[in-house]
């Protein structure tokens, strides 16, 4: 037996006598004290991890007349072991134990369980549980009572968001918890909807790996419940809505489940109730689709931000190399001039992802989020302060003002076919029939761009690339453009003699 000293008294527990399975926040053992046998919960979170923060979980519900919450007999940090403990009465079993044996439940039994849980959530009106699941619903003196109130909040206040996610039970965590948004009573209501799904089917609404479950909670609608009373299925659909504000209140749910438990559906209204069920399910699917679209937009914005920052860093390194090498270079608005040569970079343009998740280059399978053009130009004389600029959409035969020859490339922040991650790439094109200004860039929404990447038959072919230009490939990108600028600055840059361009062409 191990002895511990908490806020109110001394207790002991036996590590060889666990009560139930270990949960996300800790494990429970059979213990004893002056009042007799008790359940002692030892938290996974150590005192060092929580920076010796005071555990105030007992104060949150102490002194209240709570009929559907497991009472806390003692709590606190044991100085000897530097571990946090909570002492509770020993309960008969957990709802998880009952589901494993008795699921699926009939409607009257299900409603009794749900009403007890709802009453517990209402009793502690100013607290959000944050980790409601069958393992935290315990049978005590004939009532289903809620345990572990305040534990998730304590962990949240004591650790990082990532640590909180590690403690969550994926099958019952609401979308806002996965996103790291503010939680509310509707967060607990979502978890209760998952529990009801468990009671009806024997398993929660979403399964698979933790990542599968996360994506499902954020973007998918579970299969509709097939149960005798359509009112119950409609309520669960509402409880599992992705938006907190779209879920019903605890009080409304209590009224409805009380009505479901006492009033059978009227036959003359069954068709209407089935229609209501269908409408709720359709609404839930529509909301899930909207949530999925919003999530894609959020991910797109994050991706574009990351791509933009990476691109600016690459170009900055190139320009800094030039600045370090010579004081003769002149910089202005995304361009640099040296002798009779100049490098110009166009503004970045973004491309939203497709709603169906497919790549936006259908033929080649490339998925592109950002792109721009970059050129190096050779003039017949020094440019004398005039900047070489790129056309908004370079055409195959256009020649920029003041330049006798230019070399243009398309830079794109893209995911290559059969890969999962985005990075920056460079490529350029040529016309097999021959033009003066080659290689040249093509806008990514030009049909010739996708056709060439797919190695299809078209009016242009790939001169070189696509080749990565970020991270470990930054040096080769910087070297390539320094060589091109060097040749342009002395009037030596000219159209390559052969295409596709061999990598040896870029060796100084």
C-alpha cells in the first residue's frame, strides 16, 4: 500500500488493485482512509509538468448539493511523490463497462442514462467538463454520475495545447477542441451526442486512427442512426453539428429526451417526424460540407502564408548574394540590375484549391497554390536605371522593352504528383519550332502549361525542370541565377543551342 497526504487527510492505495482501465488523464486504484474504502485517482500529469500548480478541482464542486456528479472526498498534490491525486467514492461501474456488455440499449434505458448525464451537466452550470465520455460516467447509488469535472481545465491551464490534445479521448472530442478554439457547454453536448451514438450502435460515430477520427470530427457527418423514434435521431444530428452555436442547449435536450422517454410518437405524426429527421440529417450534412470548405480555406490560407514566406526568403538570399559580391548592382521593386543585365521577379499570385480536393492541373496531377515569373534580361547597353519588367502574362514571342534577349521561368509553390507536401519549383519552356526569347515562362492556368507537364503533345515543351528550389536546393537555385545574371551583365547571355537544357549548361 502506498500512503499519500492531500489537502484534507491521509489516504493509502494499492497499485496492484486498479479500478477499471487507465484513462487519458490518469488511473484509478482501490484505496482506503478513515471513512473506509475509496477510489484514488492518480493523474498522469506530474507536478513538474504542471509547474507545481495548485489543483483546485475539489473547490470547483465542493459544498454543492450535486446529485449527478461523483463527489470529491479529497484532492491535491502529494509532496512525497510529487504527484496529483483525487479521492472519490467507489462506484459500481462505468458506462463504458455497460456499453461493452449491453449495447445497443432500448429507448427507455437510453433516455434514463442520457437524462442523468444532462442533469449532471446542468447541475454544474458554470463548469465545462471537456472530457465527457462513457469512462467518465459512473453508476453511484442507482444514478449515472459524472466524474473528472475540471481535470481537462487543470491540464489546459498547466500545459500546452498540444499536451491537452494528447489527453483528449479522440472518439468524443468536439471539432472546436481539435481546432484549439474556445470550449463551451455545447462542447460537452457534442460529446454526449457521441455517447448516444455509442449507446445505440455499440461504438462511437467515428473510428480509425487518431488522424482519421480528427478529420471526421472536423469535416464529416456520421451515418444516420436507425432507431424507432425519429425524434432521437434528429436530436443527435443537432448535437453533432460542427458549429457550437448550431447545437441545442442543455435545457432543450433535457426537455426533448424527457418527452421521448414518456411520450410515444403519435402515428398521425410519424411521417412528419421522419421528415424532420431527414431535414436535420440533411442540415447536418450541409453544415459538415460548409465546415469542410471553411477548413480547406483555412488550410489554403496557412499554406499560402508559408509559401509566401519561403519564397521571400529564397529571393532575399539571391539578392543578398549579389549585394555582397558587388556595389555596382542596383535594386528596385523586385529587380536588380548589373551592367547590361537585370533580374526581375513578378508579384506572387495565389490559386485556391479545388473543392473536390483534386489537383488543379488535371492532366499532369500537379497541385499549385502560388506562382510567379522570374526573368533575366540582356540589353544592348547598360540599362541606366530603367527596370526590366515582366509582362503580366508572358506570351511565346513577346520581347520586353530595352532588352535584346530575355530568359524567363515559372516558379510555383506546388505539390508534385504522388507526393504529399508543397514546396517551390522552377521550370521553363521552349517552342520546338524555335523563337528568339527562350526559354520562356507560361502562366499555370494556360492549357500549354498542364499539357507540357503531362508530357502531352502541344505547341511547347519543357526546356528544363521542374526542379525544386527551396530548402536543400536553394544553393543550386541561387547559383543558377547568379550565373545567368553574370552572363547577361557582360552581354554574353544568349539562347541555348539545344533543348531540353542539360544541367551542365549552368556550370560556370
